[in-house]
């Protein structure tokens, strides 16, 4: 009796792990294809009887994408990095200030402001494309990285405030009162108490904003027209539309493009409790 | 006395702290929203320096008479419904599967979420490659190895198969959002409820219906509503994958930037906005859209 139930349990467990491996295999299959194609020769990549693993392993595509005479990848990467870093930093900075006001200060209109930020979190994107295009070109910002930076700040700020507010809400008020009695001003309280206590939340919000800016294709495609200003999504897509794309190179570029955001996500997942994937973030 | 003084200083400080956020949102969200309505009544040239002509409701009547609009609207609804149901169902199923202690649980969870955090642009190339007509692995497996298709489908050359690929892509990319949300709420369900149901001899389905479903209901409604809104105005994923599936986001984008008809594009935005607004008003009564449970 005891033996069969033990056997049953083992069987169930084995079944579970087989299921898990199959599940991960299916869900991660496109990533596997990406990686393997990036390591195949160009000829092998377009073979009509494809093999899972490369017959001949090559790192040439990775070397090529970092060679500016072959592929403008470094330039695109640099543009993306500038846009995402600046947009995410400003979004976090403004977000901290706004979230602090909404979380800790009592004033009329707090609920309304909070609700309107939340509405913005659900909208935007394609709905605002036409007027934003008009505004940006009216300001003379067409084909500048600044246009993209400003748009990305606005796209991420409401969510940043929303997420940070929920972190700040968990900080007990006694702490602040004690600091006030010690004579700390509100601004000092933000710097010395609020920020250090919610650093993990701040990092998560930064990662979120960075991701949105890094991944954006829509606004880059309407605001940028010259190739030297292109960010990665629009740059890679433009290269793909030319007849001389090389699959292995595109795959290598895709993987390296994913690396910063996936890396940030993995680090925040590992070191931060209650990170962005737990709050249910827009995407 | 003291509390009054404190209140006064609070609103001033609050306004100062909120100023950058409010200004930016007013300038680049609220004003554009209103501006959309205004542009929708004009024949707006793409060059902002050229004057726009007032045309009344012409843009709207053009859209209402445009067969392509109804086709696009129908396609968008189908796309949204299929991807919302698909991604929610897959996310829930995998969350139920994960809702037990096992080795490498954290690693497996991180790996499952990978499609959600990777930029669309990276994923799109892999999918285009996999579904390539002549050397893609899908046609190789489907035709040469497993003989599922008689003739290799030309995936991206045909509207129906393109639509299929776009839907599967969206389910694959977005199920982790539902998965994370469900896994979090599943872990809060009291295990003794299941034990009690076991004693009563409940089947797996009965346990799901009586214990699990009511517990996850608020999260389910939130996930479905938000995903519905986001999928309804989807642009990037579909645009990057194929030019054969003209959902509303793409119809709008092309009207604006391929046909340079900004006025008509604005009226499409207004119509989209009205539809979404109705969805939100209806959902608001039943759904806690603040995401906090």
C-alpha cells in the first residue's frame, strides 16, 4: 500500500518535470532558433533542410555587427542607450517627486490627479500619434533624439508615479514625523528617508521606463528620419527591409538588442523583492 | 492652528512636486487628446506650416463610407478577442501548473517570462525566419517531416495565415502577464479550502470552479480588461510582422503617414478613443482597474 503510493508520487513528480521541460521547450523555441541561426554561416541559415544546431559554428555575425563599416549597429545602440537612459532617469526623478506628493501630502484634488494619471496609463500610444507628430514638428524637433526622449518620458511617467506611489504608501508615517521633529525639511525627507527605503521600487521603475523607451518602435518611426538618429528598433527594421540583410547578422543583432533589457530584468528579478513583474506592468 | 498651517504648506509643496508631471501630461497627453478632436474636422497637411482647411464632418463621413474601415474594425475585434482569450487561458493554465513547490521554480518562472520582456523587434525577426516560406523551420517540420501540410503554406503572403501567425505571436508574447498575475493570487489561496473540498470528494474541475475561480476572479477581470484595451490599439507587433493584417492601429498609421491624411487619421483616433472609453466605463463598474487587490 505504502509502496504503491510512494511509486505513484514518484510517477507524478516525473510526469510534472517532463511537462515542465516540454513547456519550456515550446515557449523558448524561438529564442533557441535565434541563437542557433546567429551561430550558423549565412549559407546554412537559408538551407531548405534546416538543422537545429549549426554544422559549422561561427561567431562571425557577432563580429560583423560591431564593425561600423558593415553594419551601423553601434550607432543605433548608442542612440537607443541615450534615449532610454535619459528618459528613464527623468521619468524616475519626476516620478519620485509626484508620487511623494500623492502618497504623503494631503491636499484637495489628490484623488482626481491620481485617477487621471491612471487613465493615461491605459491609453496613449497610437491614439496620440497624429497630434504628437504635429506638436513635435511644430516645435522644430522633428528628426531629433530629444523628440523621442520627451515622448518616452510622458509615456512612462504616469506608470512611474503609479508604481512609486504604491511603494511610498508602505512607508510608515511615524518615520517621517520623527524626521520632522528632528528638523528635516520635506525635500531632505525625500532624499534621506523615502528614496533609501524604496530603492528597490525605484530600480524597478527605472527598469520599466528603460524597457519602454528601449523597445519603442512607433514613435521612433514617426519622429526620426535620418539613419544617424535611428534607435535600434527602427534601425534594425529598416535594415531588414533592404535586400541585403543577412539572417545570422539580424539574429545576432536581435539577441544583443534584447540583452540590456533582459539582463536588467534578470538582475532585478534576482535582487529585488516585489519587482516589476509582480505589479503587473503595462506592456 | 498647527494642522491648518500644515495643510496650507502641503498643497503648495504638492503642486511644486507634481508640477513637472502635470505639465508634461497636460502638454503631451491631454492637449494632444483635444487636439485630435480638432484636427479630425480639418484637412490637415503633413507640413505643420501649411494652413489646414476646415471640412466639418467630412473625415468622419469618409470613414463611415470606407469599406476598409469596417474590415479593419472587424479584424481588430477578432484579433483582440482571440489574443485576450488565448493569452489569459494559457497564462492561467501555466500558473495553475506552477502553483506547487518544485525545484528550479524561480528559474523556470524567469524563463517563462522571457517572451514578455524581450523587445518585439528581436522576436519579430525570429518569427519571420521560422515562418519563412522556403527555409523556415515551421514549413520544414510541417511539410517535410510531419506531413501536416500538403503544400507549404506561404505564411506571410496570405491574409488568413498572416492573421494566424500574428495571433499566435501575441498569445505567446503576452501570456506571461496573465501568468504572473494569476500565480501571485493563486499563492494567496488558503490550502485548507482544497483539503476540505478533497474530503467532500470534489473533482479537479469542481475544485477549480468552487475554490479557485472565485478567488482569482478580481485578477481575472483586471487582466482581461487591461489586455483588451492594450490589444485593441496594438500597432507595433503586427506592423513589424506582416503587411497583410490591417488592424485599426495600422489603418490609422497608414492613413496618417502613408497617405498623409492627418485629418482622417485623427478621426480614426477619436473613434478608437470613444470605443475604448465605453469599454472602460462598462468595465469600471465591475473591475478594479487599479491593479491592487
